[in-house]
């Protein structure tokens, strides 16, 4: 049974996600960061969908279980492409966008294939287990890609403040979600694992909304400041 705190977190998530898109429209950054804004719009839509499913079928229903994991997988795939867009931003001067897109598609397909093989023996629950496994694996891949991207930011002395803050926010997000999945696997009955995902979900729209609204596109950080951020 969900309490007032759960609904408060959902409401906060919805307004933060919508707020990112609104900020992007006002700042005329909707197309510049299209994938990031598409993810936030989809996340807000999923939040509404989860609320409606719970109101009609209940939190413990099969309908909510499938909606949650299928929508979470969709959002994770969109998040994967957000990471790829940031890769393209960091490496845009090297003109390797087509290679990055091809490599990301192969990585996505490879992750899906690995996830399928991991649940192939459990044929009676193949569909449900596949989306769960795919979502978890994509979170892990996203985490690794984000840390590799941060290494590239440091190596190439990236100074664009927005790009740096987008990458840092993603690193925190993926790390927190990966920790949540690990806790859920180790302690499936722990109540905290039910509260953490929506709570962690508020971080990314909050960080991205602040970045779009407060940090100008032309803002730059001194290389020494970037190094200081890395060493904290």
C-alpha cells in the first residue's frame, strides 16, 4: 500500500521532469538537447501512467508489474541514447558521430542478446524476466559508458560547463540506480528498495533542469576547475 510520501515523491518527479522540458523550451534548447528532453518527456508520461495503473489495478497487481518493467526498460533505452548524445557532444570536433552511432547500436543489440541468453532457460517467464534483465544490464552499461565518458572529458580537457554537469549528473544517477538494483537482488523483501527508485529518479531532472536554466550554453570552466571537480 502506498502512503502520502510515495505520492509526494511521484508528484515531485512529474513536475521536475516537465520542468526540464519547459526550461529547454524557454531557453530554446529543445532541439539542441533533443534526446535528453525526449527522455524527460517520456519519464513524465510514465509517471502519469504508473499513477493511473495503480489507481485502477493496485500497486501489487500484475498489470503494474508489467507496466513498471516495460516502461523502465523503454526509459533505460532512451537514457542510453542520452549518453550517446553526450558522447557526440564531447567528440563533435573529431567528426566521428556516425562511428559513435554505429558502435552504440551494436552495443545496445549486444546487451539485448546477452540479456536474452541469460533468461533463455526460464521459458515460462521469458518475457517478464527478459525486460528486467535487459533493464538491469543497460543500467550497468550506462554506468560504465558514463565513467568512460567522464574519463574522455578529463583527457580531452572539455571545458563546456553544461556538458560537464550533464555527465556528472548521469554518473550519480547510474551509480545510485545500480546500487538500488544490487540491494533489490540481495534483499528482495527490503522495503527500502521500493522507496529508493522513485527517490533516485528525482535527482536527474533536478540536476538537468538546474543546468539548462542556470548554466548558459557558452559557459566554460577553466581546466583547473575541471581537474578539481574530478579530484573531489
